[in-house]
C-alpha cells in the first residue's frame, strides 16, 4: 500500500501530534543545561523549572505596586483590542465581499483598489495611525483592521464570484431582488469561508497587536514583553510568549469547532 493511502491509528496519531512538541522541549532543555553549566548566571535560556516557577508567580501573585495580577490584566486588554479589531474587519469584509463579488460596478471600482491597498505593509503606516488617532486604543484597533481587512475582502469576494451563476439565475427567475439574492443565496455560502478566513488572519492580527502595544501602550501582552526585555527577563518573556501561543491556539480551535458545528460539509480538518 502506498504511503499516501495509509492513515495512522488513534494511538499513533496522538504520538505523532506530541512528537514535535517533545522534540522542541528536549532541544531547549539540553541547550539550557549546556549554557547554565558554563555560566550558572546565564539568563538567555532559563531552565524549564525556572520558567514553570515564573509562570506560577505571574498567574497567581499580584503586583506589589498595583495589587493586581498583571498577566490577567494584560490578557484582558490584548484580547479586547484583538477581538474588536477582528470583529470590525470581519463585518466590513463580509459587506465589501458581497458588494464586490455580486455587483460589477462595485467590482470595477473597488477590486483594484483593495488589491493595491493589500500590498501596503501595515506596520509601515503605524506612525501615521498614531499621529491621526493618537496613542490610545483606537490606533491599535485600526492597525489590526488595516492589516487584515484587505486580505479578508479579497478572499470573500473571490468566494462570492466562485458561486455558480446558475444559482443566481434561478433566484432571479423566481423574482428575487439583488438584496434577497445577497442575503438568502450568497451569504449562507459565504459564512463558512468567512470563518476560515478569520482563522487564517489571526496570526497577522496578533502580530499587529503586539507591535502596536510594544510601541505605545501602558498594558497588554506585547507591552509587557517589551517592558521586561530591558532587564533580560527571559523567563517572563517566554511565559508571555507561550501564553500568547496558547491563546491563539484556543481561538483557532474555537473557530474550527464553530465551523464544524454550523457547516460540517465544509470542514477540512485543518
């Protein structure tokens, strides 16, 4: 039997899933042990036990100045900014995707514009956003929108144009208006693609959020990472990085399960 036709069993699949994580952990532990053996004061690769102790402290012990557990407050601030930016982007992308994909006049006007805007590096316009919107919450949310909206619009409008023309013609034959066709024929087929597109955009959204928080913020996961780097607190930085990774994974998992529950016929398993 060819390898492409072989499917791993449940036990083997679980082992294969865990294997890369175990290898990375082993490689890190070995590297940390080697560096600490040469210099016990080395802070570049703290021991796994040190990271675990730091994680316990960050998650449970309040800050002496503010009497708050900073990690939870940073998490709440970052998730609020991220959620708001992604939600605004998804809503706008759905509307623009429908308009560009369905209406030839809108497509002729906006398709090329969106394609050009999508080529602009979002981080390059970050100083402009700070000048226009200030250093508060608005500029950080706008950066996320600027960063992921063009991708979402292009992806969703392409999905709309992939819908067979016969379906639209049949709806027109039954007397459906353009609005009814958009809401009753196209939108239900667009929503599964929207969830998949949002999943793909979460990585860039986190990147833009961390960058904005690192430059101008007083709380947030990105702010805390760049604050403690001056002290070479690698144990704190690694805890925050692992926490961000876990949050991103859980968000992706939640979207995947939502897609599987609402649109099981479109689920690819990725």
